[in-house]
C-alpha cells in the first residue's frame, strides 16, 4: 500500500467528518462484510422522553412518581435522565435517597423514605421475586410500539410502570439500506428488550436484531461473528460499546457519544449520521483500488 494514496484517502474522508486514527484502518475497512450497530444513540437519537405512566390500583400516582424519580435521579443512564426529566416537568418534588445501587443492564435499586424501590426490566423483577403478571400485556403493547417500559416495585410489591420513547434518526433507514445494497449484513445490537428492539429494527430495516445483551456481552457477540468468519465493523456511542468497538475489525464511534467510545474506536464519525458508515467503506474501496 502506498502511503501517499492512504494519506489522500484519509484526508478526503476527514472532509466528510470521518476521522481514521491511522492509515491501516482504511485497509481494514475495505474488507468489512458485516456492520453491527448499537441502538440507543446510534440508530436512535438517544434522547428518550417519558411517554406513559401506569400505576396499579391503590397506588397514588404522584407518590409513585416521586419515589421512582428520586431513585432514578441517582443514575446516570439515559433512560433514568428521561424519567427524571418527565417527572420534574409534572412539578413533582424529588425526595432524599438513603441508599442507591445501579444494576447494569437491569435497572436500579434504592431506599427512599424507608421504602425499597426497584425500577427496571422483567428480569430485575423476577430476580427480586416481584409478581408483575398484572401489567405484562400492557408492557408488551408499549414495547411493540418501540417504547421501553420499565417496571417498578415498592417494598417488594409491583406498583406500576413508566415507558419512554426514543426517536429514530431521520437518516438511519437510508443509511442502513445503502449498506445492504452493498451486500453488507446489518445487525442491530442492544441491551433493550426483544420486542422494542425488533420494532425499531424493523422500522429501519436491519437484517437481524440481537437484543437483551448485557453490558459485558456486546464484545462476546462481535467475537462470535468473527469466529464464523465475518469481518465486523462495530458502530456505537456508549461506554457499554467500548469493549465491542475495541475487538471489532473496525470500531466506529459516533462523535456525539462518549469519550470512552471514541478512545476505543478506530474511526470517529463526527456527524452522527449512519450514512458515514457506507461513505467510509466506499472511500476505503476507492483508496485500495488506487493502490492496486
Ligand atoms: P442499552 O444497550 O439500551 O443502553 P442497558 O444495557 O444499559 O441498555 O440496559 C438494558 C435495560 O435495563 C434497559 O433497556 C432498561 O430496561 C434497564 N435499565 C438500565 N438502566 C436502567 C435505569 N437506570 N432505570 C431503569 N431501567 C434501567
Ligand atoms: Mg448507545
């Protein structure tokens, strides 16, 4: 490979907001046949908003929201921020929290005013033996619409749920179609539940969805694809994505995401528009053609 054409290729890419950390990555990108995209903040805008609150019989909604909001206030998760913002917009005052624990991939646990509060997934509820049967069908309906529903319990009793919705980036659908037209398989991977993930995956037209992946599992999924002979580009924005970005043949970080993701990646996509993935691959093809 001639250094001159690699440099010219990197320079041209940079003009399009595609920053290669080194020339060797331009060569690697040329061989990519599989693109794995994270959901939240990558396919979607990553700014979820509170859309639904459903409380069980006998539960006061304002009190429920105060307890949930106070617990989530301690969390740095984007879902937590959405819940807290939505609750504060309802002018509900938050309470002091005596104890807090984040349970990555599951939710949160807190003690507020002497009450034990849990907010998170079905798995979190079953882990603590909370019976959620009452609202399961409601939850499924919300998820089929692409919303993320989080269940809550107070002192071990199921108390209600909150749902948030994230918006899909306007550019995601076309960007994914361009990749598929290049015979590249597109897989969306997320910690979110299967139903929500499938709804969003179908809307943007990915070939395959891998859902309910625990934070440490994303890199494992990439390794599995590699073991079956795939050359994988991983695209993500979060701290969660960093190990997967590092093990992928090419890691692409979204420029609007976390610094940790950018450090782990080989390429930064400044524009946050997934069309940059196809652009990067096309530029690598052109550069490699010039070299041969
Ligand atoms: P993602 O890959 O979408 O960032 P995570 O692995 O961080 O997902 O979380 C997986 C799931 O765990 C979320 O979809 C949510 O249901 C639940 N969860 C995580 N953090 C919280 C939280 N702070 N409050 C409530 N639920 C949470
Ligand atoms: Mg993300």
